[in-house]
């Protein structure tokens, strides 16, 4: 029941803001809708914690701890983004007309709906459809500004995404084929994950291997795993900041969610070994690919994209390491990343809106004097996202690396540590140059004060920042319980 | 009791941090509250450490962290308490000093921020020294690095400061990476993150694992300690920080590396291989020698002091290295002696280096320059500062009867005894190390004759120095306490030694303070009274007694003698001016010539003259020495990495066809892989 | 009881040192002059100088600080203290409990430290020049000295000079061992360098470009100068004593008894005379080196020291 | 019978690779989709899988009729040159297509399960090979084609491969999923059409290799 509500609310919101024709109305609708979604997600989490799984329509929609976690994270990200979006677009009042805004405020709820659908759909086919839907709903968010570059980004996003998803579909079909011997396979429930997971051991091994390969590439494309990552920097730097944040923190989770589901099936069918080595390889590759681009990066929007490629890599590395800590570390990482990355995007957005550029060398530095709040939070978020203690991402990375060493994957772990240090160096060099320094010539000591006209941006900033700081020292018990149960599912425990 | 004091101290630091954030800007409150609370916290920590050292009790506390299986654990054993003792001593004095020093910062609104990070740094240092599991240790370690980074880049308006800060933080983070890897290996071997389990599980640590772990930790802690060749950040980062922070960093932050080495090498590593000890010893000698040689070439007072930190870390490592070798060779009492030498020097260096940096700070505060060539004659203008600095200079030069002498003496004794521990040729290592240590000490004395003489003596070389004023009583008090500590730790060495029993018992498996104290506490002995004794107190007493003789000599017919002050002989020139004075640069000239092979000095002289080259109108003289590690090691590596990175950018050239091709190829390859398997 | 004996011994040895020190300086000067077929000053000249200087008033440079006045005290007293740490006429140095050979080295270093500061304090270029050179040379002389000392200390396995002397006496003719000879060579070079003798420094010169020790004390006059001069000769004597009594510990009386001391004193003076002769010969045989040749000489000393060390267990 | 049709489908796909004219390409695609529908009908008939009829019908309606019309309209609206001008010239492309077909057969080989009854096996095996080949060749065409619209077409033919796989291997995934997939497909094409149109008017060209401003 709750699941239906969760899905219905954003749909309705989308419809309403399509009908609405005033900016404040649309803002209110979105804000209210996402607030409601978050509340419902909270309830869902409570129910899941209480009795394991919640399902509707005889198992067509089903939410276990893993889905609940993803739903929760999506809801948080969506709310934060909608809060920020208000401020963001109000500051662009002068060159954005209401019709375009309607496009944004209509597509965003649909986008969120698709993401939630991915999480709660039990049928792998439906999950695929929902994933495709996330692409389709977000294309026009990326092409929002209608610049040549944003069209380019959108095109690449659609093409690469389309190919990736067709691979994912192929994988799904093969999975179905691999499961054909299972009694009752050719009914609708035949593609239900809960059913498949139960019978996975009887699947046809070879087919499952191919299926996993294709799915890995397919959902990996959505998650932006190297070498399928190429659409990310373009999309993230062209989309409006809130949308970009949602792509980085929302879609990533959904794609990885899909990957986890199939990994469990493959692991139960052909043993974890096969999947693990692929995951480790691609995870390491993604982290490694991020390194050079972070080191010599010109734009502080694109560098965020590479950071999320890097984090996607870390997560599937954790999934690949497996063991007691691997999946747990991965999901912890997913949680912490989902609150940290949007914060970074928001700061970058403020800076870009103020300086009218996203290039490091154009921004003369000394940001801390011009915009103290954003500047300091940006520095903090930068440190947090590079996994610097005492911020929470360090805990998850530590867990993942520990899983690697305990699993005997010494070489990958060593490489991972090396890459992470280098990435940190790149980030520190770039952002310290951006934030610190003398007062730039542009704004003297006279205007040496915070100039962020719209308070909403500050709300989202400070709210998320405080969450990040708190998570660094204290993780609420129930949340950890949820994550641990989710990790049990992800690590394939029956 | 102990825990109350301990956590009370931590809370005080925390309160200080908060106060720094919320106290009204541009008022006295941030300064007073931050420094006051830090002072209070320091006092509490001092009590805690003294209590636990006295009782020998091992206190242990756990606080559940964010993720349940990663806990914040504190453990206060002998070693931790010893370092807490050092830390809190410095915290107290520096806080007193800062009360005066930060007054100059008050018109800037950022003094609160400084106070915030200062308190955070103190708290995280406390945590580093007391962390009881790898996870919390890393957290505290990086928090320490982070806060010190923020403090280093406090004057971030200067480009030099920013780059120094970044260099520091990047290298420190790389070090942390090594530590992370090392701890992960340990935990994989032992199956836990608890230090206690590391210590108990050290037996099965052998072969390549042990080697890898040793190297990782040596690199990781070495970066922080500033051993050569991982030192390049140190002379950049320490000078640019506000002086009270420089004092804290050179005094105790780099000691975190030493603490870590003591912890890991002697407690977790089991029986270290002989080459490990040799490595540490050699690195120590090299660091000591090169550190002091580069210090000699510096004319920036704070950079000079920073290089001396490298030197003293080297001396400490000489002690540690030989201790490791002794453990391997099975001489536990000798190991204890060497370990004591190293640890004692750790404390002494913390104290006199802090004293010297505070002195430099008050010179900077008075004369507004760090360049020694612009100073001079300050002894008349800031006599108290000068006196304290002199004490520090004597102590760091290892001259009797101050504390530096005691620890160096112990080091010599350990090295001498080491000669008998093995038959192989490695035995030569010990005396040669001793000889080079002697060279180091002598060069250090030279360097501080320069530092003190040029800075404080003779005529002021600039009107900045002319207008210098003595610092206020807070700053002087801070320095005075440390000066007293230098003397006390020198004269009262025998009273202090028993402190080490708890540590050496755990780390080296022997308690030797009994043997080290001879003649009823009057003298210090090297293991046995035969082996040689020294008594700083006795020497000091003798000095006082003997001063009767010159007293008498000067007393005879004093009435007839007149004592006039006249102008210094100026070679017949019209009056002696500061141009005539010997400069710091000239002072170190002979050594620059002698060690030219090392310095590779480059000089250029441009003379402008009208009639004949023998009567130049103006002469420009430039000279610079090479800094080999930057130019030969780090810069090339960085260049290569960045070049590679730029080449890699071709991957993302913007062509969608290429992007699709990547996926396509991957797909084909994986499909074939699937076919094969 | 023993304390009183020790105190007496200390006083006695101190007086002996104070008494003999100028004599040695004088003797060396005279012998040198004779070798150069000059009449030279009388052997008592140093005493007269000191007495005269003590009578005179003194001029303190107006640029100088209190350090300027402290320096002579420190120089004199450290030298005197060192005298109490090394065996002179008896194997047991009165204050050997207070420090061994390391203490000797570092006390001399303390004196040098202050002397160099005193040289800088006046603010004259010569002072700085002197301090810089003095510190440099002594610094690079240090390792050779240490190696030599270690050689001795290792074979006696003690850094306590009384112990060293005892063990040396125990095994007479030990000084013929190669290690001892090499170490002696090293020590002798160091002695030359430390006491500022030709070829390293020329105590007789006052030519700006070649001065080292003299340059530092250029501004001193009157009683302070007397203290410094006396201190310098004390230091020289002390170093010589160290040399002779560690390497050739003949006739050191095993206890502080009147006959023993008398005999010891006799032996001591003979040995002292020998070493003075050696110094004189060296001074006459060589010309003063350029400053930047000195390191080569000390490098030789260092090599000798190392060889000595290695030969302790190779032979 | 089915194998034969599948073979034809493959031939058509390779023809698309060799084909230079845009409109023709669209028509070839229509034909291919039609054949697929035929296959679907046959399977439905022989194996009594009723819900496949619906799938087949939908295929005809959408892929064989609707999409080609939409695309042709688009081509007419922005009257671009008919020439395709691929990045890689035709002979090489054909060779590559051949290679990809072999890859397809390799994959099908390793999926081949002897223990199943002959008809299903042969059907599964061969048609699967064709399906994989279709997929790969379609993918390859996306890489080798310059024009945005051709990439769309290639994507669609790639989807055809999927459809073939779906029906031949598993007699169609559950109908509702099928519906969802097709629906998605249509939406995708609409979206792409809009994009293509806007690209055309922004860059006044459809050469996507000109879309290369975002680098690094």
C-alpha cells in the first residue's frame, strides 16, 4: 500500500505542476511532494525494519531493506535538490521563462518517480523499463539550457544510455532464458527477483555468465563505470545544478541497485568468483580513469563528475570484494556519498552563478572572502568527498579496503589507496586555489560579505552540511540496521 | 581520577574550539577564551599524564563511533602518557604565550578561527597519542593533519603560504595512505583493529609481511616526522604558520611520527629484521647531518629552526635505530638505553625547539622580520627574549649542562656499547654514526652561534631592528617556563629517568633506569658506573665553585683599575656602522665552500664601475644553493605524472563515436571472455 | 673522608694546571725561537703578560652586551673544569665521576661557543671572521676527534678517563697496537687544530686575513684578556694531558699519595716536554695553510680515526 | 523455417551496413521488423504461445509501420542529403559485420544446450546467433554512422536483435514487460526525434561527429 503512495505522489506532483502556471505554485508542489515522499520513505523504512519486506500487487512491487535504503536515499536527495532548486532558479529569474521552469518542475517528479520505481519494482523487466524511464525523463533536464553544448551532452547521454540499456535488456532476457528450466518460469512472476533469487542455483551457468556480463555493462553504463563513463562529465556540467546533483546521487544509486540484484543472482548461480573479478576490475578501472582527469581538470563542474565516477568505482569495488565487509562498506559508501555529493554540487552551483564561469583559472581565487559560507562549506565538502577523516566517507572507504585486504585482494587494494591519494591531491590543489587566496580585484573589501540573494540555497547548503558533519561522528542506529540488512541481501545471504 | 582529568582536558579543548567559533569577533574574547581554555585543558592533561605515569596504570575507554564496529577507543599507557606529558607541557606554555602573541591579530576578525583550529589541533594530538585502535588512530591522525593544514595556511593571502600548505597536506595525506595500508595489512594478519591485538599478535609477523609493514609505516610516519628525503614540506610549512603554531608543529606535531614509530616498531613489529634497524639508523644519521647542513645555509630564522627539526628527528632516530638493532641482536638492556636516549631527546627537542620558535616569534613580533640579515642588536632591545633564546640555543647545541647534552650523551653511550654487540662489520656502523653525530652537534653549535650572534648581538642592521621592542609579559612567561624546563631536564636528568621504566619494560623488555643512576642520583651512568658517568648537576656546581678564581683575579686591585667603554676598533674608518658587521651569509661562507660538493652553490657578481673595475660604484652579489631533493626527485616525478595525465585527457576528446567504440570493444572482449570460460 | 680527599686532590690538580699552563705556552714559544735561532722571549713571559694584564684597566666596546663580559669567565672556567676531569698525575681524575671524555669535548665546545659569541658581540668584522672560522674548523675537527676517542673508549670499554688510564696501565705497551698509533695520529692533528697552532692557525700573527683565534679576542683587553689567554693555554695544556695520559699512561700513580703524586708529576712533565717538542717541530716544519686547505688535513685525521677503529677488531 | 527467416533478417541487417541511401535504410529496417513479426507469429503458432501474437502485432504496428513513417517524416522535414557517408568505408564495414556475425555464432555455440529437444535447440541456437549478430552489427552501425538519424536507426535495429532474442529464446518475456519495452522504445524515438531536430537547427547539420566541444 505504502509503495503505491510513494509512487503515486511524485506522479501526481508532476501532473499538477504541468497544470500549474505560476512559479511559486510549482515550487510549492515540488517541495511538498518531495517532503511527503521523504516522510513516506521514512514510514517504509520503519515497516521494512519491522517485518523484513513490504510488497504490493502480489509481489509485483516489493521492497526489502535494500530497496528501502535506495528509496530513502532517493527521497533525501530529491528533497535537498528541490529546496536548492528554488533558490537556484530564482537567481536565474531574469533569463529563464516560466514555460522552461514548468518543464523542469514537471520532469523532475517524473524523474524521481522513475528512480523510485527502479527501487521498488520486483520484476526485473519492469526494473529495466523504469531505468530506461530515468534516462528519458532526464534527457530534457540535461538539454535544459538549450545551448549547443547542452544539446551535445544530451545526445551523448541518450545514445550511450540507450546502447547501455539495450545491453541491460539483453542481459535481462538471457537471465530469463537461464531461468527457463525453473517451474513456472514463463508466468509473469518468472522475472520477479524474489522468485529468481530463490531458484538461482538451478539456473544455467553459462547463460547466467553472459547475462551478468551484459547487465554489468548495461547498468554499468547508467552508473558511469569506466569505460562507459564518457557521458558523465558532459551531462553533469551541462544540466542545471539540482538536476545534475540528482543524476549524480540518485541515478548512480539506482543503477548500482540493479547491478547488485543481478550480482546476487549470478553469485548464487555460478559462485561469487566470476562476478567479483569483473567487478573488481571495472571498479579499479573507474577509479584509475578518474585520476588523470582530476589532476589536470579545468572546470569545477566536470571534476565533480569524475569524482562520482571514482566513487562509483569504489562502490562496485566494494561489491566485488564481497565478504563480511565488502557489501556493507559499499552500501555505507552509497549512503554517505548520496548526502555529500549534492552538497558539493550545490556549492559549485553557487560559485558558478556568482562568477559566471565554471573554469578554475577564470575564478581568481579568494572565494572565502567573497562568499564565506559557500567557500568554507565547499572546502569542507571537498575534504569530505575525498574521503578525508573525520568525515564519514572515510569510514566506508576504510571498510571497503579492509574487505579487500581480508579477502586477499592485496594488489587492487594497494592500487586503490594510491589512486585515492592522488585524487585527493588533485582536488586539494584545485579547490584550495579556488577558495583561498587574497581578495580578488573584482569585489573589494566593500562588498566583502556573503552575497547569496536567495536564502533557499543557504538552507539546503547548511542543512546538508550539518547532516554530513553529524554522519561523520554518529550514524543513527535504525539507519545502520537498515544498511546492514541491505548488505546481507547484497552479499547474497539467503 | 585520571580519566576525569583526561576527558576534562579534552572537553576544555572542545570548549575552546567552540568558543573560537561563537565568541564575538574583533574583541578580546576569542583570544582570551581560546587560549585560556586551551591552557586549562593543558593543565588537566598534564595532571592526567603525570598521574598515570606515577601510578603506571593503563586506563582504557571506548566510545561507540558512527559505524558500530568502528569505535573511538582511548588508551593511556606509559608511552601515551609520556607523549601526552610533552604535549600538554607545550600546550600550557604556548597557550600562555599566545595570550600575548595573538593580541596583534585582534584587528583581524580571524583570531577566533585560529583559536578554533588551535584547540582542535590540541585535541586531535591528544587523540593521536591515546588512540587504542587503528581506525580511531587514522581519524585522529588526519584530523591533526587537517587542522594543522588550516593553521599553516592561516596567512593564505600569500601565494607562498598557500603552496606550502598544499604541499604539506598532500604529502601528509600520502603518508596517511601508507599508514592506512600498513594498518590494513596488520589487521589482515591479526584479524582485528585493536592495538592490543596487534601487540599480542606480533609473534606471527614474519618475512615479507613484516618487511612490507615496516616499510609502509616507516614511510608513513617518516613523512610526518620529516625524515630526509621525505622532509621537503617541513621547511616550507613550519615557517609560514603563525609562530606559536610553528612552535607547536615543530615541537610536537612532527613527534607524532616518532610516537608512531615507537608504537609500531617496538610493539607491533615483533622481532624486527636487522636491516630494518640499520635502515632507521642510517636514515637518522643522514637526516641529522643534512638537516643541520641545510640549516646552516638559511638566513630566515624560522626556516633555520625548521631545518634543525629535521636534524633532531635524525638524532632521535639514531637512538631508535640502534634500539631496534639491539632488540634483534638480543641485547634488551642496551635497547632500553638507546630507546631512552631517543625518547628523552624527543622531549628535550620538543621543549627547546618550542622555546626557540617562540623566541623567533617574539623577535618577529618585535622586529617584524624573519630575515636575520635585517636583525642585530636585539639583545639590548629585547633582553628577556634574548636570554631565553640563548638558553634554547645552548640546549639545542647539546652543550652541558642543559638537557640537549644529556640525551646526546645517552645516545653516544648507546652507540659505543653497540660496538660490542656483534662481530660482523655492521659494528663499525655505531662509532661512525657517533662520529657523524658529533659533527652534527658541532655544526649545530656553529649554526646557533650564527643564529644568536647575528640576530641578537652587535648593531642593528635595519631600522626595523632599531625600533624593536620587548614582548609583553605573557610571551616572556611562556618562554621562561620552557627555559627553566631546559635547565631542569638537564640538571635533574637522574630524577626524571625512572619515568621511562614503564615504557622500556613494554617496548624493549627491560627496566634500566636503576643502572643509569649512579652515585646516589648525583651522576648519570651508561649502564654501569665503569662504563662512564656524567653529572650535569655536578658540572654546574663545579662551574659555580670555580667561578671564584676569576672572581678573585678580577677583584685584585679593582680600585686602581678603571673600566671604560669606548668605540669598537673600526680599522680607522669613520665610525663602525652595521655595514661593517659580519653577515649571516658571510658567517656560513667557509662551510659553504667546504661542502660545495653538496650545496652546488651558484653565485653571480655584477659590478658597475665608471673608470676602473677596481673602483666599483655598485656591486650586486647573488648566491643560491641547490636543493637536490626538490630538483632531482620531486619536481621530475610531478612533471612526468602531469604530462601523463594530460596525454590521458585524449580519452575524453568529445567524439561520441569513440565513446561508443570503447563500449563496443569492451563488450566484444567480455563476450569472448565469456565464451572462453 | 673520601669526599675530602677528592676535594684536596681536585684543588691540587687545579693549582698544578693553573701553574703549568702558561709555562707550556712559554716553553713552546722559546723552543720555537731557539729552533729558528732567535733568542725569543723568556720562558716566563706568559706569566708576566698575565700579571700585567690583570693590573691594567679595560676598554669595553660600546656596542657590546653583557655576553661580552660573561665570555672570559666561561672560557676560563670550562678549561679549568676540564682539567679536573682528566687524569694528570694519578690515574684517578678527581672529578671523573662528573664526566668522562664526552664531557671534556662538550665543555670545551661550550667555551668555544661563548668565545665565538663574544667575538660577534663587538660587531667588528674581525670578530665575526674569527668566530666563523673557529667554529667551522672545530666543527670539522670534531668527527676525527670522536673517532679517536671512541677507539680508546672501546678498547677500554669506558668513556671515563680514569678507567681508560687504568686499563691502559693494566696492559702496558698497548700504545704500540696499530689502532692506538692511528688514533694517536688523529688526536695529534686534532690537537694542532684545536689549540690553533701552525699549520692550522698562527697564534703569533695579527694579520687580519690569517687570524682565527686572535681575531675573536681582538676587542678584549686587561683582565678579561688575561682570563682568555690563560684559559687558552689551559685548554692547550689540558688537551696535551689528555693525549699523553690516555695513550702513554706511564707513571700515573694509582692513588693520591704524596710519593705517588711526586713520581707521577715527574713522569708527567717529561711526557709533556716530549709532546711540546713534537708540537714545536711540527710548527717549524710547516707553513700555515690556507683556510680551505685545513679540511684536507682534518680529513686525513678522520681517515686515521676510522682506520684506528677498524683495526681495533681487525688486528 | 524460422531459421530461414532469421537468416533473412541477418541479411537485411548486413544490407543496411552496405546501404548508402538514407530512405532506403529506413525501408530496409521496416522490412526487417516485418520479418521479425513474421518470426513471432510462426513461433506463436508452432509453440502455442498466445501472448506472442500480441507482441508480433505490436511489432508490426510500431516498428514496421509507425517508426519508419515518423523517421521519414523527420527526414523530409529537415531535407538533408540522402548520402550516408559513413566513417568507415563500406567494404571494411562488411568485413567487420562478417566478423561480428562469427562472434555471434561463438556466443550462441557456448549457450547451446544439447540436452534439450532438437527443435527448440536448433531454433534457440541459430536464432540466438542471429540475434546476437544483429545486436552487434547494429551497435557497430552506431559507431560507423555520422548522421544522428542513422544512429537512431542503428539503435532501433539493435533493439530488433533484442526482440528476436526475446521471442526465439524464451517465447517472449511476459507480455506486460513486452508492452513496457515497446512503449519505452516509442518514447525513446520521440525523444530522439526532438533532439535530432534541435541538433539540426542548432548546428544546421546532422553530423554528430561535429558534436565535440565538451572535452577533458
